[in-house]
């Protein structure tokens, strides 16, 4: 079946640094990928929709300058958390889908900002 | 009103019990529906798709009622390993290719 690969799985960084998370669709082309954030004991919250070759669409309340999304190819989307602060510590997950019937998730990235 | 609403839980049940989760969605134009299972700090895993005709997979039965915009998941003969958070997921809820998650219902199955 379709697989979505996400790296890294865990990041620990100092406050003020930037962190890049990669999301790859391994056996299908994804013109659209999704980025979610999940705080402990909370549900997945859609942050943005990543569109290949164009600007990402951000959900209300998500700072586009804080969370930079690049979708330069049909198999890769990246999320960069710029100038990370402790409140950005969270579980970040990407997803992609070859069609509307199925949604595949990356394994998630646990970000801890010290 | 949230686009996708679920029973808040948590549900604490003994092994062998039958437990039912409910979910409602607000957009009647939504196109596809799923139940996902998520373990702590892991990515969600597809449990099953949901169809109007009903869908059964072993101990799990999912049902969709489009008229009432209601989705259900029934788990029979609960196992300890069923302990997880169950997410109701609706695709196309915003009129496009967009996936909306319910807040999730936590299930604890105890010996």
C-alpha cells in the first residue's frame, strides 16, 4: 500500500533555532499534503495544506511566517518551524493521499524545544 | 458547531464488553468517512472505512447514516489491546479535498 515517510521522528533543539521536517510520499505522487499538530491528549489539528508548485494554505490562527511550508516536488513537502520556542513543542504529523478514499500518515515528529 | 463531533470519553470498559462510539458531522456534502485508531504519540492508523451499507471487520462494525449525518463504531468483545483513541474522520468536509478529524474518543479496556 501507499506509504508516507516522515523524518526526523524526534527533534530536541534550543529555543531560537529552526527545525525542518520532511514528508515524502514513497509510491505515489501527491499534489497535496497536509500538516497537523497534536498537543498531548488533544486531537490532531490541521495546520496547513501544502500544494505542489504553489503557496500553502494555512488554517486560521496558524502563522505562515512561523511555519514555512515548501512543496517543491510531487513527492516531498517540508515544514520548517522557524525560531522555535518551547510553546512550539508538539507532535507534528503529515499526511498525503493518492485519492479521496484513503489518507496515509507519516510516522510523526516529536519536537521538543528547550 | 464543530465540523466533526465525537463522544468525548473516556470510556472505561472491562474486557469482553461491547462499546459504541458516535460521531456527527456538519457538512452534508462530505464525501468519505473513516475511523482511525491512534495510540499515544503515534500516527493514526486506519481502522476502517464507513459506508451507508455498513461495514464489518471482525469485532468492529461501522455504520454511516447520511440523513442524520451520523457515524458509529461498535466494538464487540473488547480486548486490552483495543485501548487507544478512536478518531472519526471526514473527507471533503469543507467542500474540497480536506480531511477533518474529530477530537477523538479515548477507550480504556481493563482486565
